[in-house]
């Protein structure tokens, strides 16, 4: 089994690559990533020399490059994570999201479709990793199921919704074998510190203000990233062709409560007096079109495939805080931007 993972140098991608490379020594895992500001090969330093792992630097927006890569490598499957992933950036620069998330996805679909139609039984699955944000926002009650209508609000979620539609269209039109999962907010190691939890940890440590949008009343459903990777592994191997699964933590928190919790944990770990870090909380202008609440009903995944989150929030936050405190160099590199130069000549686009 030769699997192309796109976006494997990012947050979720690196956690997934690590899981698959170590769990399936007989698979060949090819990680295609363009190493944008969000991609970092140091995320995979511990497995970069594994015999069943290969890194390729390249842009999914480059259709010729993608077609050539598929012709050379004859992949059996794709797990597609490469994306522009930050909602705030999508509000400032929507076109980048259309290019990578929509055009990049369609380039991959075209290459996969060609390979699928060209040779019997070589190409087996196109797994598209998507988000719960395609469903829009919930009020105080209810949950997103796989039947919830799409209603994206931000340029990011609109681009992800569009990519989901293209993936289903390639299944319905060309018979391409596909599966899609829509997951809630992840947290854990290697999370880029522009997102809420790692940003807060970074700022608390450095005694900088923690920006809380609006009143901090927005609710997110948090899942430890390794549990997301486990779910992808399970769905990839067991889900029926054409199916969709929601993935979530059944773990809803208001942003302000998550921040207060992080402040308390950090005060304890850093030996600060109780409530010291909460003084850093600063309420700032709200995000435009800010979705009020996300909550995932992951019942289908539990009933069909037996998946449940294995890491509870209290434990996951402790693991996450410890990881950030023990990986100061990573955090400094990522925030200084120097890591973007951390790649060797062998990784230059071929
Ligand atoms: P991330 O921003 O940390 O990583 C994205 C990766 O994609 C980076 O390594 C980047 O270099 C790469 N990339 C970006 N543009 C590329 C291009 N044109 N060509 C090749 N590579 C490119 O993102 P993440 O948080 O790990 O999210 C991964 C996927 O999971 C995304 O598709 C996202 O929509 C989805 N998702 C994320 C979450 C979450 O909470 N982070 C939740 C649900 C779904
Ligand atoms: O739901 C899944 C999605 O979760 C993924 O598809 C996205 O890729 C991922 O970035 C995440 O989107 P969010 O917008 O929910 O994540 P973010 O960390 O940017 O924000 C979480 C919440 O915290 C949100 O309500 C906005 C708020 N926030 C965020 C930042 C960065 C703040 O209050 N202050 C901040 O500085």
C-alpha cells in the first residue's frame, strides 16, 4: 500500500504521518507538503529516516507537478489534509483559500481519477479530511450530524465546503472511491501558535496579553489530535466507499473557560501564584461572522466502527501544556519563522 498524505508537515498531518509510519511498517507513506508558514519538517524529525517514509516538497495547486507525481509513484490511496486552515487568515485573504482548498483539491482529484480509470485495482481510495465548520453555526442546542445541511459562513469554511462537494462530485460522476470526514477543533502537540490554545500557552508563558474575541462566549468541541489521527486510520481502513463520518470529542467549552483553565494549569506548572495569568486575558474586537457554537454528533462513527475519543480533556490539556513547555525551541523557531528554511536540497521540488 503506497499512500500519499498531503499536508503531512502541518499540525494534524504530522500527527497522522507519525501514527501510520510507526503502525504500518509495510506501507510506504509519501508526505507531500509545500512547507507554507504552517508546515514544519521538524514536526516529523523523529520519523524522518524511517524506511517506509518519504517527503516530497510540492504545491497541490501545480496541476502538472501533481499529475507527474501520480504517474511516477502509482499511489494506491490519498489522504488529503493540505489546506489553508486558519479562519482569520481567510477573512484577510480569501483567494489563497480558494486556490489551495478548492483548486488544489480538484488537481488531486483529477490525478487520482486518471490513475483510477487507467489501471484496475491500483487506486483504491481518496480520503478527504474536512471540518465541522462546513455545517455553519449552532445556537444553544443541537449537534451536527452527517445529514446536517451545509451552511458555511467564513471564506475558510466556504472553501472547505466547496472541496467536499467536489470530492462527492468525483464519486458520483466518475465513480472515484472516496470517503470524507468532518472533524471538530483539534488541540495537542505541533499546533501552530496562531490558533487559540497554542497562542494562549505561548502568550501566558511570555507574559503577553491573551486576545479573547468578543466576550469569549463562543463554544468549540475540542478533540485531542492523536484521537483524530486514530479516527482517520480507522475510517481509512474500514469505511464504505462514498461514506461520510463526523468526528468530535463530545467536549464543548466556551473559549473563555478554556483560557481560564489554561491559565490555571500554567500558573501551577510555572510556579506562579494562583490567578496570576488570568490577568493577561484581554477582550478584543470580535472575529467577523464569528460562528457561535460547534458541536459534533459522532454517533455514526461509534456505532459503525467503534471509535471513541481515548484522551479526556483534562489529560489532553496536561499533555499539551507539558509538550509546549518541553519544546521551547520548536515554539521559538515557529514564531520566528526560521524553521521555514529547515529543509535540505533533497526536498527541493522535482
Ligand atoms: P495546518 O495549517 O497546520 O497544516 C496545513 C499543511 O498543509 C501545512 O503543512 C502546509 O504547509 C500544507 N499546505 C498548505 N498549502 C499547501 C499547498 N498548496 N500544497 C501543499 N501543501 C500545502 O492545518 P491542520 O490544522 O493540520 O489541518 C489539516 C486539515 O484538517 C485541513 O484540511 C483542515 O481543514 C482540516 N481540519 C483541521 C482541524 C483543526 O482543528 N485544526 C479540524 C478539522 C479539520
Ligand atoms: O472546527 C474545526 C476548525 O477549528 C478547523 O477546521 C480549523 O482549521 C481550525 O483552525 C479551527 O477553527 P477555529 O476558528 O474554531 O479555531 P481558532 O483556534 O482560530 O479559534 C477557536 C476559537 O477561539 C474561535 O471561537 C475564535 C476564538 N479565538 C481565536 C483566536 C486565534 C479567540 O478568542 N482569540 C484568538 O486569538
